[in-house]
C-alpha cells in the first residue's frame, strides 16, 4: 500500500488556512495551487 503524503494534522491545518483565504475572496484553484494539492484532494479532505 502506498504511503500517504499528508497526515491528518497537516491536512487540518491546510484546511483552516484555506477557509481563511476563501473568506478573503480567493478562489479554490488559487488556494490549491499554493498548497500544492489538487482540487479533488481539497474537496475530498473537506468532506471527511
């Protein structure tokens, strides 16, 4: 089984940072590029 790149604690931190930036009017695409993750990963993390 492949090793996961991100663990739960960093994911939570990235999602909190992303929520702040979304509230400031940035787009999901911009945020994902900055964080280095795909939009699919971002939305999957949010749903979990």
